[in-house]
C-alpha cells in the first residue's frame, strides 16, 4: 500500500481534552417558597401576555381564527380571536378585548 498523506493517518492515541458538561435543568423542578405568602413559586420563566398572544398568532395552527380561553378579573370566557391591534384583541363577533385587562390566555384544544 502506498503511503497516505499525513491527514489520513490513523491515530491510536487517547485524547483527554474533551470537556464533560452536565445540566440539571431537566432533572429537577426548581421552586422557591415565598415566605411572606407561604406558597410555592416556579422558577420557570413565565411568558407575558404579549408573548402568549404573539405565540398564538405565529403558531402553525393559526390561519385565520383561533379558539382561545381568555382569563380576566371578571372570569373566563371562550372566544374566537381573528386579529390584534396594538392594545386590543379582535374577536370573530367584532368585539374588542383590551390586552391590559387579560390575565391569562391559552388555546382550547
């Protein structure tokens, strides 16, 4: 066999310069106990209402309208949203829901 160029040589040396990295982000649920209110708060980053609305409208399931549950101080309502302005959500019925009054929003399945 003819001599191979240097870049094709077989190296039989053990290398120990690899770095091992361990992440515990998926292994345990981190929580903090709020001492004032004595309740558990998740450390996971929660989305703001604007981020949730953005995710709904940019979802691959959204084409023209999306059925959602909107939680406000008055309670929960099931609505079909079709659009968004800077300060309001627009429903299929032509109703405007102010974004600043929304406490939570999620898609119904």
